[in-house]
C-alpha cells in the first residue's frame, strides 16, 4: 500500500514538472507596460512597453506581435430625460484580438544586441481601436508568448450613440392636438370622439355609378342612318347618279344656240 502511494506521488511530481517545463517553453521572457492607462492624442494612443527575452537574440530587429483583445468599451449615449450624453462601461466577451505586427529593435547605436529593450508605438481609431479596456499579449512570430497578459485602458470619448426611445402617446392629456391651427376637438376637451369624429375604419356602403354610363356605347339615330360610302376610286363617271345635272346643262346650252341663230336670220 505504501509503495503504491509512493509511486503515485512520484508520478504527480513528474507530471507537475513536465507542465512547468512546457509552460516555461511556451512563455519565454517577460514584458511590462510603462503605464496601464493611455490618453488619446489626435485620435491615437501611445503605448510604451519593456520587453525582456531569456537571452539576446541573434538579430537586431525581432518580429513581434502585440495582441489587443477588447474587454470593455466606454459608450457615450443619448438617453431619455437627459440633455447631455452619458458614459457607460459596456463589458464585452469573445472578442477577436487586434494584432499589431512590428519589428522591435534590441540593439543600441553601436550595433550591440541586448536581451532587453524599451519600445513604443501608437494605436489609432483608423485601425479599429476606441476608448475602452483591452487585454494585451506579446508574442513572437513563431507563436511563443513573451511573459503573461496585461491590462491597459485607452481613455477618450467615443462617438455618441442615440438610444432614446421614440413614442407617440396620443392618449396623454398633456399632449395638445393641433391640426392646421384649428382646434381638433370641441370646447369640452381634446377627445376627438366628443367632436363627433369617427376614428374607426370607414366601410363603403351602396353602389357608385360607373365612370362611363352603359348607354354611351349605343348608337344614336343619326349614326344609324349614315350609310357607308361605296368602294371605288372616288372619280365621277358620266351617266351615274353623281352626274344627274349634266343633261339639263346641255339642254340649256342648245336652247341658247337656237335663239342666237334665229336672231341672226331676222337681221338679214
């Protein structure tokens, strides 16, 4: 029994040691924020960090990633019964981190490389940052964390959000109804029912006359007496009904010639 307990205890110790080794392998070095708060200047926040590696790197400029995960935002909102915006801290969860990849210089002016350096950079609103709280993590390009996690607060004023409710309470006695300058109700009050106005839906009754009456399509007697014009070329043909006055004209012309001949005979 004692031997089994000893073996189990030794296994736990070895497991703990292995976990510590893994943790040390994944989290190398350390980093520290110069300040846990940063003020906004011209739409940007200046961040100062100190990074320490386990040993001096082989190159002067080391590619490092800075991960900023938003945990809270300072919302400025317009609310009911307040003339000025109010600021609320809105906690957030499950946000995707914003990654800033930079080449950090670990060398001095003479070219000597050190394992520790001080570095500063800016965060802008154009990159999606806003006033709020962020969790910061520093990581090498191969995915190794440098130190643990830190918290930083970006101070400033965000864009105002309108959260006022819009309501139309027509039954409120404090609301005075005015329609084109005329009183909407009787002198007894603002209730439209007292003025004899029906506020319900209007239901049509009866049958309205059609826009075009049915007898408009019937022909008048004049229209019925009109006969169609005979088909043809439209020219006049002697001897047809269209030239009935021609024989009369010829007879008058012949009578005129006979009278003229008779007068000539008498003169001789």
